[in-house]
C-alpha cells in the first residue's frame, strides 16, 4: 500500500522499495539532487520547487537504500542527497 504525502504542488509517494519519490516530466525522481536524467546535479528547491522538509524527508528515507545498492553511489552519480539542509 502506497502512503501519499502531499507537500505544496509536489506529492511524495512511498515506492514499493520503500523509497520516497515523485513524478517529474514522466520520470520517477528518487534523488532530488539530480535532474530527471540522473546525470546532472541540481538544486532541488529551485529545479523541482521542493520544500526543505520534502528534500530532508527524501534524504532520510532514500539515502540508506541508495547506499545499500552501491557503496560508491555518491561518487558515481555526483548526488548531493547526503548533505543536510
């Protein structure tokens, strides 16, 4: 069962894997510090119009899962999700 959490205009959802995500231009975003291609770092507040609390919630929930998938996640992707706000 997905638990929907509404913030501003973006609605975060809990994915099957337990990660928080939202849809942006037909793409599920699980790391808001990267663009929708997952290749370029972005400011999630400016690029996706997320709030500090949304970014923090995604960081707290998603980071352990992302790091479990690969030990080198931060270096491979250029992600800034581990940074606190």
